[in-house]
């Protein structure tokens, strides 16, 4: 998971505010930052997570830097604090005056911004919950599903873009979902005109490089796989990958040691996560696509998301395709 950079601010002030507000969340406050109670609420329920949330929130805190941040931007929520990576394609869309949450997140951190709605992705929600850190006693919590799991529910809703549309519709924001998807589809049409004829002749592999092993992922409804397939690429698959996926928990990715690097032999281009921080391996250098220079990095912020992230990765993949050797 993303390593958070901690914003330095006075802990004593945050703790004092936390001590006061924890006991008065349901009561009125004289603070200028106290949100006005929403006259309307939405009984939100999706994929096993339910909450009564304000229909028109005024102070939204976003806990993680990818899925829930993008969702907040798509929903046009007033973000008062968030965690984000300044190198992310979403960073330029973040309000300039929003606070920046840091590492070792605590309730006091969140409470100091006095939110009336908290957004968090399901992965981070479950992770914090396992550490006995929950936020429902501060404000309603909207748990965002990214739709990337290779299961029947994800398939039935059409993957991440389907999940985006379903969740925004539950908030009465169908137009926002439609507009975001339309912008992605327009960008896809342009990319197809530009490099689609090349992509249609190529096989692409998506890998994650981790120390002395690597993972191959090619399941449908994965953002990068969706984009590459839509552009015209054939996604690398073979008996060894299929067998390794069947043996993996969840069937999401196939794990290999570098003695099995030949499973990548038929890829014309390889897109790799952790490429810049990985120490390297001679077997990697002998993969035909790598030896030919047809390798590109997969940014952390492009692995999961909705229409904004689909478009960002599409533009990067189109550039990679244009420069294939």
C-alpha cells in the first residue's frame, strides 16, 4: 500500500480538538468550521457496506489517495483534507487549500478537520478496521468499491467503470458518471485512430516486479487489462500463467520465480509495476520485449480507479504503443 507522507502540524492542538469534539459530535458547535447539518440524507448501501450519509456534504475528508479520491472528485465533493501523492495524475485536481493527511493516521487527524462525510476505499477500510481504527463515530463513512476483484459481482456490473456508475447513481450523480465515461470513450476513440492498428498486432503482458519473483496479471475487469484490450492488444496468456492463477488465492495474479521468465517470451511489450525501484535480474533482461526496449512502467496510481484513471493510463499506453521498437 501507498506509503503516506505525514503532514507536520501541531499534535497538541489536534488532540485538544479531538477531545472536545468526540464528546460533542451530535451537538451544535460555535466553530466557524462546523458544517451545517444537511436537511437531507441518503440511505446508501452497496456491495455489503451501508451508511446514512448527507445528500449535500460540506466538509469531506478522503482517507486514501486513489479510488476514494477519484470518486470524491467525480462526485464534486468539497474536499477539506485528503491523502494524495503529488506525482499522481489526480494531484492537479485537488483543492489548493485542502489539508494533507499523513502517515500513522489517527482519529484525531481526521477529527481535526471536522468532516460531515468520510470517504475511504474498501481495501483501506478493512485494513484500518483490522487495526481497530474506524471512523464512524466521527462522521458517516462512505466505503468505495473499485470493482477490480475478479468475481461474479464485478463481472456482472462491468468492472471498475460499472462500479463507478452504480455508486455515483446511488448518490443521485448519474450525469457525472455518464460525463466521465463519455470523456474516456472519446479519448479511447482518438487513441484507436492513432495507434489502434499497431496495438491490434501486438501481445502485451502486465507484471509486478517484487524482489526475486514476479507476478503476471491478465484477468478481465482489471483497469490496465481493460484499457489494453479496448485499444486492441492481445493480453498475454498461456498454460503456465493459467495454471499459476488457478493455484493463487483469489485467482487474480500468477506468481513466478525468475527461472520461469520464459512465460513472458511471447509478449511484444511488457508493462511493469515497481520497475524504477526494483534491483533487477539477468533473466528479466533476456525477456525478448525487454531486450528490444519495449517495456514501460506501470504507475501505482494507474492500477485502480475509475474513468479519470482509465483515461490517464490510456494516454500513457498510447504513447508506449507509438514508440514500440
